[in-house]
C-alpha cells in the first residue's frame, strides 16, 4: 500500500471582544484534517497545543475532519463546537474593533513559543508554530503532516479512496457532515449513494456499517463491513470491528476468523487482535492456539494497554494446573487493572492458587 500522509490545513482567527465594558483578547484557531487523497481520517484526530514543552489537549476533529478551538489571554484552550461557523465568520471577527493599537495584547504572551500538533496513533507529527502577533492577524498556520510510524498506520487508510469519482466523494462528504449532526437517515442514504456510484469505496462501506449499527440494523452493518473487507483486503478497520462484534456476540468461529485475518495484515501492532483470538480459540477448545495467541499478544503489547491478556493466559494456565504461573499472570492483570469489575474475584482466585501451588500437584 502506498504510504500516505495526513494533511491538516489550519486557519487562525483573532478577535478582541468587549464584555461588560472590559476588553478580553481571544484567538480562534480552526482547520480540518484530510488524508492525501482528500478524505477525512477514519478516526478522530487529537489536536494539541504545545507551549514551552507543555502539551495540552485543545480539540478533536469531528466526523468531517474539522476542528476549532479558542485561546484566551490566560492561555486556556476551549474547543469550539462548530468549526464551520468559526471559518464562516472569519471576515467579521478579523475586523478591528476601533483602533486595535489602543489595547494591550496579553494573547501575544500567552501564545509565545506555542505550536499546534496533531496526534493519531501510528503516526509521527510535524509541528506548526502559532505566530499571532496582534488581534488583526489572521494567524494562518499552514500544514501539519503526519507520517506513518509503522505498517499499522498505513493500514488505517484505504487504497481505494483515491480512485473514487467526484460524485461518490461528494456523497461521502455529505454523509460525514450528517454523521456529525447525528442525522443517521441522511447519512445512510448518502453513503448508499456513494457505494452505488463506486462499489470499491471501502471507507464508505465501513462508515455505512457504522451508521447502520447506530440505527440498530446489525445485520446490515455486518454486511457493509464485510463488503469493505472484500473491496480492500488490506484496509484494517473492517477487521477490527467485525472481530469485536463477533466477540461480543460469542460467535467464536467468526471471532477467530476475523482476528486471524486481522493479524495476517500486521502481526506486530495489534495486541487487541491477539486477545480476541485467544478468547475465541479458548472457547473453541483450541487450548494450545489460545495460549500461543495470549503469549504473543503480551509480547506485542509493549505499553501494556491490554491487561486482559494476562487474565486470559492466567485462566489457560490454571486449566493446565500450572498454579504458580497462573497466579503470576493474574497478579499482573490486577496490577494493570486494579479497579476492574472482576478484580475482587481474581484476588480470591490468586489466594486459592497460592494455596494450591504450595500443596503441589495432586497425586
């Protein structure tokens, strides 16, 4: 798959507001996130403001890839709900209110040395410096490029999107705007139009599945996700959701299949896929395959984001009467997830396993 970058176009807006006879300086920044092929990213992108080495969350993108936030004179950031309205009001808010030079400009100090960064797992960000000099400066910041860190980042982008005809892309964009407004009927209609015009539109099929799930049409959602998987077998998002749904429904055969296919795309970056695969194999009585999946998942999960891998491996080892090792993995689970709903039960099990380990194997 051709490596693509995520492009973020930022437009800054500055305004002086009079509130209750006082003057307050506020800077509005807005923009949108796009893939190289022009589509919005499949997941929300976190927008951080970094000042003197300190990073704070400023906003997240909406389903269309747009975002907006304001910064006041104290340096506080506040996400703005309607990025489109901020952009539409640009000419008005940029109009100086009287003689701008008569006002002090604490916002310049608040933004000195600040940058904007975009954060999406699997990607490395470049930074854009905020260079707002005064309240009449439009603060246009340029472009941020996110570079894939690994194959997993590239797999979140469908290669079929670039070839979509203009009419299909327009329908898709309209659908994403409808999703942002939670207009599920409009979104489903527009996504259906997009995939009718361009049946290989994998990301549109994926989003159609998401919308159908919102409308409680689970069978239709599964059909759409499977179509996305069929149209772009190297697009990872359908495998993630299909495996997760099969796991929730206790359809162990499908959970094993989808998680295995997911791991075939990238075996080194998706610890969650190993968890689903381990659980599915355990329930299918494929104990050795389940143990291998759990152990491999723990090796892959270097940042220990999937604590339940320890719990599953502990259960498998308990079934093999390897009580000391089982207790070790249960303890690791409790260390990583001390407030889990089953934590009290697992603690009781650890105490029981310790007694069994001391007693030795049964004669």
